[in-house]
C-alpha cells in the first residue's frame, strides 16, 4: 500500500490513503483511542485485504478525527463531528455513489453518513459494531478490564488486540508498530466521546424504526466476537431490514472483532459479492 498523505478536509488536518482504480469504496475504521485501549487507523484493515480490494476498487481510507495523524476537532471528537468529517471526505475525495464500509464506531459513522447523504451511497456494509448494535456497554468494559500500564505501548496494544480476537495469528509486528505510532500522535478521547456514541446509538435506533435505512445494507458479524454476540448482530439486521428491503446478514465463523483480518478471504468474498450484486440490480 502507498504511504499515507496529509491534507486538510473539513477544517481538520487529515491522514488519508487513496489507492486503486474502479468503483469507489470508502472505508471507516474503528478503534478510537480513549474509547477503546487500542489506536485504530488504516492499519487495522491489513495490507493483505487492502491490496486485494485495490485491484478492483478505488479505495479511500481516512483516519477518523482524533486517531493517529488526523487532528481532533476543538472540544474533542463526537459522533456528530466525526460524521461531518466523513461526509466532508466523501464530498472532497470521491465522485458519484460509493460503497461505504464501517467497522465498530466507523460503522455508526457510516450509517449516519448514509442517512445524511443517501444519494452518494451505492451500498453500506456494517462490520461487527458494538457501537451500533442494540446493546449496552457492559461487555466492552469487562473485555478491556485492567489493561497493562502504561497504555499505548507495544505490550498494551498487543493485549487489547488479543482480547478481541479469536486467534492471535493475525496480530503481527506491522499492526502493533502502526498502532503505537498512531497512538503517539493522538490525544486519547475523553468521556464526552463515549457519551456521544451512546447517544448516537439511541438516535440511530429511533431513526431506523421511524424512517428506515435509505440504502442497501449488509451486516457482517463475527461468531466469536467478545464485544458483541451473534444475537446483537441479528437484532441489528432485523431493525435495518424492517425499513430496507435490500439488506443481508452474514456471520463469519472462527473470528473475533476483526473478521477482515482473521478471515480476510471470507470477508473479501462477502464484501465484493454484495457490491457486485447491488451494482447488477441498479
């Protein structure tokens, strides 16, 4: 993958990677440091998956505000200003309708972006999102109980990834080094960010039931995710399917919260099949 570039988007210095050619795909990562004890960014997706996707898509991968090299908005990141930034990236760096993919908090951001500008979204993929699923925060709090100190070291980042994974084989030095480097450029989010995510969940559930999700949507869940169980994903899909006929639910076995890393071949198959199916249906 090419090096990340820095540019100003939506009034924020933004870390962004653009690579490949073909239908445009915007990928929004999870892992906001301070909300979780690991630091997300482009590195979460893994170069193996991104190289395969770039062979058939033009990929746009921004860092979320407050993650790595993307600066945080004044007052700190909230769901509302992260969504505003994602829409600004969509407007500034893509043209036409894109396939939008979001993991965890990035999935909540992707959902609100799709609701805000549905004419710019060809289809939406939600990936293992505790932030978006109809559940509380207790499981996450127990999963990440008593992280190693000091935080944001190689040891603490490895511990966090091991806690959310089914298998540890995908946790390589490239992931750990990139996470530590991103954390060094980041001020961890405060309590206001976590509160805004909880409020965003309630707002999404209300809007989904009242007006529906306006774009074709698939939910990709993991069978062994310690943060959200299978029922959480099924209920999320039921809520989406109640107002969106073109919706799908897929479960990936032998995977924790990062199925795009642990089962990258199956994830790639589901992602591209949905994209192709929606394109053929339009």
